[in-house]
C-alpha cells in the first residue's frame, strides 16, 4: 500500500512539473511561424521540411492533461487553444498535401465537405486527454468558455478568406495586443471588409454573419467593427456580406 501511495505521489508530482514546465511562449511554434509564414501566407512545403519540429510541438500540446490545462491562467488557456487550432490546422493540410483548399479534405466533392463541415469534424489529434477535432477547439472551448469575440481573427482555417495567420505565436504576455492587432488587420483589409460612405453600405466578411451573436453581446455589429474604419459608419448602414474565398492560403 505504501508503494501505491508513493507511486501516486510521484505521478502527481510529474504531472505538476509538466504543467509548470510547459512553454507558454510556444517557442517552437513561434520559430516555425516566423520561418514559414509571410504576410499571412503559409509555405506548407517549408512546414513539410520542418515536420519533425512541428510534430514535436504538437506532441507538447498533446501531453498537457485536462487537469494541467485547468491550472493555466485565462490568458494561458486562450493562447494554448488558439495556437493549438492553428498548428493542428497546418498539420491537417500537410496530411493531405497537396490540396487547393481545405474543403478538398473529405469526400471528392468539396461543396459536400464544406456543407457538412467535414474537415473541421475530423478527429485526427488528441488534446486534453481525448481525441479531438478542430470544431471542438473553436465551438466547445474558445467560443463557449471565453467572452472573447476576437478569437475569430486569431484562429485560421487555412483559407484566403480567413484572417491572416500571424508570423508569431500567441502568448499570454502579449495576448491582448495580439488579439487587437489581429482584429484591426482583418478589418482594414479592403478585400474582406470595406465601407462605401457614399451609398452607406458596409461590406463585411461572412465571418461577421456566421458568428454575429459573438460580436453583438455588448454592442451592435457596426459598433464592434468601427475601430477598423477611418470613416464613421452610420448606424443605419446597409450590410452586405462578401463571398468567402476558400482557396488555400499558400505562399507560392
């Protein structure tokens, strides 16, 4: 019995040390992003050449247990989940590379894959002790556990229509600045969001349509996006949602 309790104590201490030693700077992922992401476009061929480093980082994420995750601060949790979503998305593309779009993953018909959300419902990794899919990170954790709508500008679904993948890892120390930068970078991209003051028409990414409840819990949608535009948007502006570009965000 003494040996049993000793083993339990040692295992408990080992898990505690793993939690304490987890790299919240996400250094490996940060270096990979700096090396293989340029202006939001991703060199998937570059990631293939550094697949051992990527797999090592993913292994670090996988080894974090749910109890260890619960010991993280809110900013540590957010950074962990955002980086996990983006890194496993890159892994998903690499597992099926070459592809023209993430929507090619699944059945031979991309429209079916998109309509059914097949790429995002595919369980291909383990996180917090169980098999997971990308939708679990986004909808069951990020959207459900945090009152932070800017996560939609931080997680990237490997598509041109998405917010850009930043060339750095999200970290607890700089998270607030990084989330705001991601939001403004996305809003200020005229190919995705724009305002015609002459016709009082606001053209927005479909992200604002798909997840509108996340953006309007504390204010109107126009108020939420206003800081991304130089012109003052009138409250009665007509909103038109742009077509979404699902082409792969590949650096060529």
